[in-house]
C-alpha cells in the first residue's frame, strides 16, 4: 500500500514556541501521529544535500514539546540605531545571489555575529552590491542544484507527500517536481497568503518576485493546494491564472483555534499586572502595531489618564525600528506598552482570558489565527476590515479601516467606557462562536491525502491552464 508522508522540516528546525505556520505543521503532525497508522509516515528535507529522510514520530513530538517549554520574557523596545543596523544587514543579505543568500539567511537567523560580518564586508566593499557579492562569496559554499541530486528517497510510486511548513525558505520545489515526475509522487502543498506579492512594500528586500516564482512552482508541483481561507484561495488562483501556470485543485482548510496546553505555567502576574488590552502577532510592519500606538497617543492627548496597559505578544520582525524607537522615546506612551516574547501556550491562554478585549489591526492576513484564538477564549476584538479577517469573526467582531488611527482611538475608548456593551459582545461570542479545533484541521488534511492515495500516479507533466 502506498504511504502518506508528512514533512516536518519546519518543526524540527524551529527553536521557539510554535506560532502561525509552525503551529499548523505541528498540530497537523500531532493529529496524523495520533492515528497510529503504519502507512502514515514522517520525513524532513536536508535542503543543502537535497535529500529527504524518514523521521521517527517520537523524535518530532519531543522536539515540539521542547520548543513549547520556552519561558516568556518581556522585551524592551530596541534602540533605533541597533534595530536599524539589523534591518540594514537583512536588506544586504536579500541583495545576495540566490545561491549565497540561503545559507547566509539560515546562519543569520541563529547568530547576531553573522549580521555584523555581513555589514562589515558590505562597508568594506563600498556601496557596490556587485563588489560586496564578489568579496562575500569566498565565505560561502554553493548550494546543490536540483540536477545534482541523485541520492535515495524514502518515497515510493503513488505515495502522497504533504508539506505545510515554511516551504519558501526550506524547500526546493524544482527538486520536488522532479520527484513527482520520477516516482508518480502525489503532492499536497499549502497556501497561507500572497502578501509579498500583493503588498511588497511591507516585506523585507525584493521578495515579491521570489514569492511569485514560488507560487508558480507550487502550481506545477501540487496535486492539491490547501488554502487557509477563501481570501487566500482567491488570491492564489488569481496569480495562477495571471501567470498561465496550471491550476491545481484547491481546498479550504480551517485552522484550529484551541491552544494545546500541556503544562500549568500559565502564571502571567510577573509579566503583566493590572488591566490590559492584548495584540498577539509578530511585531512587523504588516501587522500595523503603529496604528495602536497612534490611537493611544491620541487618547493621551485628549486627557485620558485611565488607559489600560497595551500588551504586544510576538517575536520581533522587520520594518519596525522607528516604531520601537517611538515607543521608547515618546513621553505620551512611555511605560504604557508591554512587549512579550517566548510566551508559552498556557501563558498565552491566560493572557487572552485576562485581557479586557483584544486588538488586531493587521493590514492583510491569510487567515488571522490570533483573532480566532481570542474568540475561542470568549474575547471581543477590534480588527481590521481587510482580507480574510471578516471570514474569521463574522458579525462577532467590530471591523475598522486599518489606516484610521482616530477611529481606532474612538472605538477603544468606547469599549473602555461602556463595559456593559463589552459584556454583551462577550456573551454573544460565548453563545454563537463555534471554534474550530486543530484535530479538525488535521482530519481535513488526512482526508485530502487519503483521497489522493486512490488517484492514479502523477507521472505525466501537467499542462498549463
């Protein structure tokens, strides 16, 4: 009998508590592993060697448990100069040729000295990216190209491979396509969002073209693409049709909203005291933390002295150096914002439960997992009126234009001043919201793979649409 393979490359490499895409891979793995079926197996890719190998499920589960055990820590807004230096280093890395960029990005994610080395060599070469590239190439080794990969793979004819992780960084779709043709391998891939294509100015470096290429490769590789919302499905199909790539079958999979809590380390009193509003998200430009800063500053300007603490939970991302500097320097908001990092699921659940209400002003989302998690905890949310977010919350959420800071200020003040309205909102959420569970997400993925098992092997090259 052919096998179902689930790729766990991302969770094996992820050192922090699972978030976003990482959580999807981790929770789908847990469901598939719980089935105990002999034809459901797990694998990971060594991208440098272009080699897939089988992984024991117990090893993967231990790795997930280890990453979930990181303690939470408050994060002070970084000084502007230091944050800008890091951003400059990342921008320089993005200018490297593809063969060099991948290994350096992998190292840079793990160690700050690599970023310092990048900046040193760039400054030594002057402002010429070409001169910098020639100089820096001596420090790197070229990665394998797909044509050089001839090693054994664990897959057999008619097998199904599911990949749900950070594939644009960690996978090679050209190699995957070769395996598809050679083995009749059937492939399920995920589409989370097309944000770098649709909003390139909100992403680091010149990633828009890279992501467009990635999704075209996805269209050629995948027998089925799991889209996490109608919005992401619509965006993906529009790009595929625009480029003339083949249109694979797509399926919408709802992400779970239940936090998997394994310990009782939910104490948050050492991190946050008193009343607070909560915004859970990577702290980066696209998530639009700045509109909350502006809204709170406006309320202070209006003479409000009773404002709760604003708690941002998430790791530091790109494009926020000036924003973090403002939080540190602006006397109107100094001390009003708490930034938390490495928050466990138990602590996050506690934060949701204790918050007065939540905020989600993101400029664009593929789904909006923190909004669903807030609703699952019975918490009201003020959210952006963009992309997939109305799919998540329906009529239970109040939606605001993400650019209108004055409107955010007005509605934050309104719910602070009208606790009875907030209580009615929460009552409606508790009675009407049906939170999807991660087991349902995993079951949808398993059903898609089982359906493909019965299909004919994918030995013929698909034709362009």
